[in-house]
C-alpha cells in the first residue's frame, strides 16, 4: 500500500458529492485523516461512513460548513486543525451546476448563486486554507475546475462555464502568489464523469453513455476513481514541481 499521505490531514469541500466520496476513500487508503465539509450533515455523515468502510488506514471526519460564508470557512479550517492537529492538503470541490438556460434567459439569481458557490467559494476556501498553511510549513491545494470552463460548448451553462474558467485562472494566480510561502496550488478540470451532473434531462444511463462515448476520443464516461487519482497525484510530493497547472482529465474531449 502506498501511504503517500500518512500523517497528513486532507480537507475536502463539497464533501457529500460523488467525486468527493471517491477522493475521500482514496486519501484514507493512503493514510490521510480526511475531513469532509458541506451543508448537509446527514449526507456528510453517510459519505464519511462510506469512506471509512473502505478499509484504509486513515480516519474520516466531517464538518458542516457553507463555502460561500467566509466566517463559516474560517471556522471549518479552525475546527479541522483543532480536531486533527493541522491542515496539509485541501481539495476545494464544492460547486453547483445551476438551472440551464440560454444567457439571455438566465435568471440573475441563478448566475449569482453559481458564481458564489463555484468561484467565490474557492476564493474563500483558499484564503483561509492558505492563511493556516503558510504559517505552518506549507501545503497543497487542488481546486475543482472543469473542461467546460475551457471550451464552453455545453448549451445553457454560461454561469457554470464562467465560474469554472474563473477557478482555473484564480488557481494560476494564487499559485504564483503563494508558492514562496510553501503552498502549492493547482486545479483539475474533469470532463464528463459518472456523476449526476453528466446526465441531461430525461436521459437514461445508456443514453448518456452513448452520447458521451460518441463525443469523446476515449469513447466512454470517466470514472470518479480516475478523478480522485488525479487529485491525489497533484496533492502529493510526486507532483512537487507542478505549480499553477490545470490538469485536464477528460478522455481527450478537449485535445
């Protein structure tokens, strides 16, 4: 077993989501203490039990927090450190899709909600994570972007695409700001992955798989474990010279 994260504490926002669950399992398998954060205490507890049941040597905890609230994020980081003795890795994964609509018909509240969750939430998370990390020897941060932020081709998702493009650029800027502090920041841009967001209204699994397979050089939907493996690599010492990168994991869709 590769214990790349033995003795490390990893914080994952959007902790009840499918990718978060896969990433929590992967971190715990490799020795990390994992803290899952999100707004739904019941879903978080379920995700934590699922990750812990995977049999890894790491521990799994959860903290209720809203990443759009700066004070809540500050408490999240403080609680993580108080309970577990530090914060070494953060995966800022929280985000929402928003109700799809052509831009001219997009409700302003939807725009504001998507930007708050997907972009401001990453800013606030990094702000408080970095404050701790740079005072305690550094750390690694991975932010959840999306290949839609690069190509913008999915109809009706102007807010989502803009927010994820923002995450990619924000990650590069923050990486340059804070690498001298020992904080290494990168982003990850998945393509179509086996989550609820990959389905269009009314689609069956077979319909979705056929649509994505036809549009992707790899001819299939990505697995959540594949995204988790990429997050762990970016967060690990194996990627120590990788700074300010947006790692696209999309089966060649944007190649």
